[in-house]
């Protein structure tokens, strides 16, 4: 099926669809504007679309089909003009004759356009005479009909050549495409022939090269043998060196693995011991701290003790002073007792004199004699009391002396105790300073032990990595050894082939 | 087969032209709402003036066909009544029946 026919069949389908759109549009206009005789117009439109629809369904296009579509393109606008009879837009309805003519260009054929133009002109002329008001609003006349006929004829004059030209272009385009496809087929055939010829030439060239190689084989053989000997000596030496180095490397890697493993174990043990030392140092630090606290408490108690001793010594000094004052007062009492005793002696003497005088007086002095006797008795009692006081004072004085001696001893003891407490406080202070130094040292030792444990852990990690690295080195050296063996075998095989060539 | 089919499609094309002509003629002869009409008696009997007066139609003269009349008036409800009396009411072609002078 050529391109032009495909285009026209496509146009047939589109124009059929347009015909049905016209039918629907007529019905819509009649209902919208309440136009008269809509049933006749719409029925005629449907009837006129029947044969175009049949053509589209049969996918047929020829002169008869083109005439069918030309008639339909002229009648559908005529039905619109008829439907608008008496409506102000009736004249505008004529514009759709030109739309119908333009739509026929979808068929790319001048013949349906000619049919449509003929139908339009004929029915305008006919109806212009028969029912002029059916054609134009108001009364129609021949000049206006002729103007319309001329216009549609001009459309044919313009569109007709364009359609002819376009059809020829489609035909020429199809011919050119066919020619191009034939040229492409020829080119493919030529290309295949060229490839066959190239293959033949390549085979011939291969044969020629083989012959040349055979001709030059003897000349190159001695040279190849010399090259093979040189190559064998150099490569064999290299392969041997590589194999030896690989073995040494494998042994070194094995030793390194063992050393690293041992180092790892020792590092782990050292780390454990360092951790234990750290814990012990922490315990020592804790104990020293507690000891320092205890020493501080003891120092506090010793201070209190020294203060109490000082207070006791001060109190004993006060007691000594009091006792000394008491001794002095006792001496004063003895003096007073001496005075009392003296007064008692004089009183006794006076009483004696009185008794004597009373005796001289006889009976008149009898009463006086009694008084004198009483005074004398009082004087004796005073002397006895003075004696007793003297005895008591002596006892008091002796007790005061003993107390003074005892207080002096207590005061000295207190002084010695205070002095001892002061020395003890100083020594406790010294002990506390030493304990603080020991505590700091223990803390530093614990920190150092932690650091040592951390470093030893890093050493153990490095030893583990060294073990892995030594494994890799060992594997690589084994692989290198295998490669050296393979190289040695390949070299041997290559030399064998080279000498056999 | 090809020739027969081609002839058939030529006949269909002629049918399309005939349908178009028939449609145009039918539409052209369909009586308008008012104006000049051609009354054609289908039974061959003359059209009575009483019937024309009853349907408010004015006689203008004889028509081109035997027994036919040219009248003026309105077609609403009239065409059905006349059809019941065996009379066909058509639009009067100007070519045959002359132009109608419109006043409005």
C-alpha cells in the first residue's frame, strides 16, 4: 500500500468522523436556538453520513468514494443554512461551505473538491430560483448566487493544483524511498562481496607469511638457541634467587609469628600484674588515708590533753598560792593566841591578887573572893582554849605544808605532762605529714600502674597485629614461592619449545 | 470482482447524489410557517372555498398541477387537516409560483 493511498484512507476516516460531528452540531444548534424543521435537517444529515461511513468501514477510496465525500461536504453546510432559515446567522452559515471544501484536502485529491464545488454551485443556482429565501435572508437574486458560485470555483482553482502537486509529491517520495531501499540492498550485497574478497586476501596473505617463515626458520634457529641459552641463564638465576628469598621470608615470617605470639602472652601477663599492682597501690593509698585521719584525731586529742595539763598546772599554782596565804594566816593566828595566853596569865594573876585581897577583907570580901575565883577559872579556860587553838593551828600549818608539797608535786607533774603532750603533738604532726606524703606517693604509684597496664595492653594489641601481619607475610611468601616454581616451570617449558622450534 | 465492485461503488456514489438531491427537494418543498403554499389534491377532487376559509387560507390562483391551488396563510396545524382531506400542502416554489412580497 503506497503512502498516498494510506493518507487518503486516513482522510476518509477523519472526514467520516467530521460528518457525524456535523450531525451532532446541527442537533445542538436546533435545540439551542429552537430552530424549525430540525428533524428533517438532522435526519438528512444522518442519511448523508451513511455512505461515507460505509466507505470508511470498507477502507475504500476511489473516484466513486471521492464523489460521495464531495457530495457530503457540500450537503452538510447546506443543511446548516437550511436550518438557520429566517435566523440572523443564516448568512454566516455559508462560511461552512468553505470549511467543507477545506476539509476535503484531507483526501489529497482534487476530484472530491470539484464534486463539492459543482454541488454547491448547482444547488445554490437551483434553490436561488426555486426557494430564494431558503438560500439568503430576504429575497435572493442571481448575482449573489453567481458570486457564491464564483467563490467556490476559485477555491477549486486554488486547492485543485495544490492537491495534484501534493499527490505527485507523495508518489515521488514513495518512489524515492523504494529506490533508496533498493540502493541499500545493493550496498549490502556489495559489502558482503567485499568481505568475502577480503577474507580470501587474508587467507592468501597468511599462506604467504607461512612460506616466508619456513624460509627464514633455519636462519633464525641458531640465533634463537643463543637467545634461549642467555635467557635460561639469566632467568634461572633470577628464579632461584626469588625462590630462596621467598623461603627466607617465609622462615622469617614464621619466627616473627612465634616472637609476636610470645610477646603477646608476656604482655598480657604483665598487664595483669600491672593491674594487680595498681589495685594494691590503691588499697595502700586508701589505708594511708585512713591512717592519716586517725593521726589527725590523735593529734586533736593530744592537743586537748596539753590544754587540760596547762589548765591543771595553772590550778595547782593557784592552790599553792592559797596554801601559802593560809600558812601566813596561821602565823597570825599563833600571834593572836600568844596575846590571848598572855591576857589569860595576867587575868589569872589579877584573880590571885583579888583572892588575896578578899581574904584580907574577911567576910566583906567573901563575895569578891568568889568572883575572883570565877575570873581565875575563866582565865584558866582561856589559857586552855589558847592552847587548843595553838595545837589546831599547828596541825593546820602542818597540813598546809603537806598540801603545799603535794600541790608542788602535782604542778610539776602537770608541767611535765603538758611538755610531753606538746612533744607528742609535734611528733603526731610530723607523722601526719609523712602519712600525706605516703598517700600521694601511693596515688601516684596507682596512676603509674594504670598507665603501665594501658601501655602493656597496647603492646599486646601490637603483638596481635604483628601475629596477623606475620601470617599474611607467611602466606605471601608461600604464594611467592609457588609463583617462583611456576615461573621456573614455564621458563623450562618455553626454552624447550624454543629449542625445538 | 474488481470491476463489479467498482460499478457498485459508482452506483453508491450516484445514490449519494440522488439522496442529496432528494433531501434538498424535500427541504425545499416543506411548507414554511407562513407564506405562499401550493395545495395539491391527491384524490383529484377540487378544493372547496369553505375549507380554505375554515383554515384561514387566501386563494391566489390556480397551481401548475391539475386541481392545485396557490394560497397564502399559515401552516401551523393546517397541513395535517388538509392531509386528512387528501390535500398535500407544499411550499410554493418561486420559480413556479412567483415571489412573495414580505412586509415584515
